[in-house]
């Protein structure tokens, strides 16, 4: 047998073995498609990541701008509030200054005045000027004398035994109180009536009569 005969594959087995290593065009095309799909997926993922990073940066910049705008708004509001407060004080003092001027004139006039009534009239004129200014500002005096004691408006500094007024009635005013609109600026300091000792309400003892507060009198 010749050498060529020995190298010849028997029953075609050698040819079949060689076919196992052969890459057919269809398989090569499928591999290329699969590789392209993987590349496309990776590109999509990368694009999504880059888009997420860009959105994160955009939102961060937006939040920083909002924070800066809010800080500027807070500072501007504080400045405006202080400006309004300053102008309010200035306007109020501008209204009060004429009263102070008139009081100074009245004080100077007392050094040379020989007519007490003239000086008193000057003081009353100053008070009337104050009442006009107070009315413009919305300031009003708390009613006290002759009224029933109200702890929301009055501050009882003393009690006076009397039969001339019902218990709990304000007999006199020590210091006037004032309201500005619906707000109480200062309660009126007043003297409140109470029954004389030994004539407590409904036959009460002397100690009971002396221990009753004006507010309790009113509530009864």
C-alpha cells in the first residue's frame, strides 16, 4: 500500500472530523448579530447612566438655585420687615412730637404765668391734641370708672368698702388703660368696690367679705 493510500481517510471519517472545525457563514453571521446586540445593550445602558447623571446634576443645580433664592427672599423679607417697623415708629413719633412740643411750652409758661386757669387750659389743650392723634392711630382708652370689673381689661390694685356701688364695680381709675384696635396695650389700674366689713353677701362672715376678689364678685 502506498503512502498516499495510508493518508487517505477511511469511510470518510477524516473529512467529517475536519468539518467540525469549519465555521459556516450562517454561524458567523449569527455571532456577529449577537455581538452587535450586546454592544447595543451596553451602549443603551451607558446612555441611560449618562442621562441619569445629567438629570442628577440638573436637579442639584436647580435645588441650589432654589436654596439661594429662598435665602435671598428670607434676607429681603427680614429687611422689609425691619424697614416697615422703622417707618411705623418714625410715623408714630412724628405724631407724638407736637404733643411734646406743647408740653414743653406749657412747662415754660408755668414759670411766668400768674393765672393758674390759663396754665390749666393750656394743659387741657395738649390733652385734646393727644386724643386727636390717638384717634387717628386707632388708640382708644379703656372704659373703667362705673364699669364692672373685667380681668381682661382691668387690673384691680385696691378694693374700697362702699354701699354706694354694687360689689365688683370700679369706683375710680388709678392709671388709664389703652387698646389699639382689638389688642390691649395696657390694662387700666383701678379701685374696685366691695361690701363693707360685716355686711357680706347673703349673710357671709366678715372674713368671707374681705376675701372676695372683684372678679369673683362679678362672676357671682
